[in-house]
C-alpha cells in the first residue's frame, strides 16, 4: 500500500486552514438574509481553493434559490473507486450579534478554539476536506495521489432543507455517476478527540397551526370569563402534545425505537451528566421523556414548539385575541413515514383543539430520516482510519437532527455507501451563540480522511464487483458552468 500522509504533514497545513476558514467565516452566507454577493464570493473562493488542491475541473452551478453549488472533479483511471466529498457553505443566522463574546463573522482564537458563525457547521468541514486533499497532494513520502474518481460538492443552500441540491443534480445528471462512497461532512464527534460516525438521523416535520375563536379583538374586562380567546386555546392545545413527564403523546407517532436504529457493535450511549453539561441545563431542571438518553435523542419522536406568534410584552393590551399561531416540529425515528407523521400530528391537533375553536394546520416542511448501512467495506475502512488518526476507537451514534441531503443522495445513488462524520463536537454550539471549532478536530479528521482515501484507492475493484468483473462506469460529461 502506498505511504499515507503523516499527522505531522496534516498539522503543518493547519495555519493555512485557519486562513481559509477566516476568509469564509467573514462572508455572511445566511440563506434568505445575506446579499447574493456574499454567496458568489464564497462559492468562487471555494472553487479556487479546490482547483489549487489538485482538481482540474471546477464548476459553479446555480440553484433556484440563487446560491451556487460548487462542483469539482479529479478523474481517476477506468475502474477506480468513485468518491464524493460533501459539505455546505451556507450558515444560519447569528441571531442577536450582541450576545456573542466576539464578532460572529470574524474568526477569533480563544481557549484553543476558533469562534465564528459557520466555523464548525459547516465551513469548518469545507476546510477539513481541503486540508485532507492538500495532505494527499503535498505529502513528501513520494507517493502518488490516490487513484480515485473524486468529486467534491459544496452546497450553498443546505440549511433551509428545501432540496436545492437535488434539483441541481437532477438538472445535471452527468455530474456524478454511480459513486461507490459518499462522505457527508456535516456531523461531529460525541466528545472532543473521540472520532464518531453518525449512523442514523431523525426525520423532521414542521407545521404551522392557527387557532381562531373570535371575529375581532375584544376588551378582556368586558368579555373575559365566558368568551374564550385564541391564545389561551392555543396554549391548552400545545399542552396536549406531551404528558406530565414530557413524553410525546401523539397517537400514530411510534413511541418505540425504530427497528435497526440501535444496531452496531460500538453504538455510543450518552451519559446524563454529559448531556446536562453539553446542553447547559440549569440546576434543578429535570430531563423529560422516558427511556435511555440515547433513545430519547436519536430514536424516539420528539415534539417541539418552535415559535408562538403573540404581541410583544411592551405593546400588549388587556384584550382577548381573535387568533393565535404556533410553529411545531416533530423529530421522527429512522424509518418513519413523513406523510404519516404530518397526518398523525394534524389529526391529534384537530381532536384536541378546545372549546370548539377553529383550527388550521398548514404543512411547512419535512425531511426524511436516514439509517446508514454499517456493514459496507468503506464503513470499515473509515472506522479504521479514524482510529489510526485519533488514536482511539471510533464510536457510532445516532443524531437527533435531520440532514435532508442524506436522503437525497440515497435516492439518487442507492448503491453508494454514505458515511457521516464532521468536525463538530458538543462545545461547538452549532446554530447557537459563540459557535466554535477545535483546530485539533480539523487536523485529526483531515488526517483520517486522507488515510481513508488512500486506503480506499488501494481496494480498487473490491468495492464494486459483479461476478468477479468490474462493473462498467460511464465517464461523466463535464457540465457547462452556470453563471
């Protein structure tokens, strides 16, 4: 087997990784909120960095929503394994920037970590991919680049979960042809320094609920008592989503872990003390629900009230409100039918709405769950690469979140092994204030990915055979760049 990049080689690239990450964090790529120029600059910069990392073919592909998808390809020889590396460069809002200790769009070093919006989710993973590729390109061992048909996809519209990448890939069917392996770098480790493969994701359904009781606003002193107001009706309705212990109680949502969701010999648990610390739970506040912490986080349905539309306190008046709205999400176990989830939630709300109040339920969005195949050859190669790079055995966990692109890739490329990993860890506080990433996680995961790619190339036809013969692969035709 050809020599692989050393940890020292990867560490030598970290100062450059920080420079790249600082440049990307400074670009405000918040979908629906940031100027289009920020996305264009980010996409072009990533394309330039990939070209410099040894990709002779780069393209920028427009989506319906505007942000461009970065596509880069380095072809391999006939029969070489085909690998796709995925990450995204859009980020969520920084919310109130005054709540951050340091400016969210300025990468800042503090306590051995790099702080900034997107530093972990997911620009840190973009930089991780780049570092792994540079390590392979610039290794001084004298080894040639691994013989892989290698594609990098960097999504510009992942956070909304609206299928933008799927539209791009369907519009350009020659972009990716029959990949053997797809590495989705958009998750993270269960603890700093503990390499982790995510093997299941919950699905998500979101609905908007409107409760109405009156045709107009009324004086609460004149009519309060016998006349129900919409806000009180909505509060009572939302209270029916959980029992007194906080367990989700919606008929039709399976309260038991989905079959196969906990398979895996080294599936990690989640200690209560670790969750309490990671979540920042206040003293005396109890956990809700029933079952193990891992099941409650990864394998059981969870209902959350995301928002309630109501008058702000400083403009409230003594009045009965004619209507009130709420946004409700359901995280569903792997294997759950999302259409059935919407129907179950809507049916429960209609059955429970109090006092004859009028109810409207509108579907907002949904994303299917995901369950990885952990028995594939690439999974074993990645598990060993993580162990060798981090110095400890890799763990396998579920994740409570949803990554819609995984189901998109599963649909488009059903024969590919999909591996989920990433530079995030509990201190990263993704989607929250003071998001951060550890440069040690970037270095270790980049080293693991470089080892993985080198070893995967050595397997060659072992990954894709049919009766001992290599399955023919069509060479994709390079798409024209969309400008």
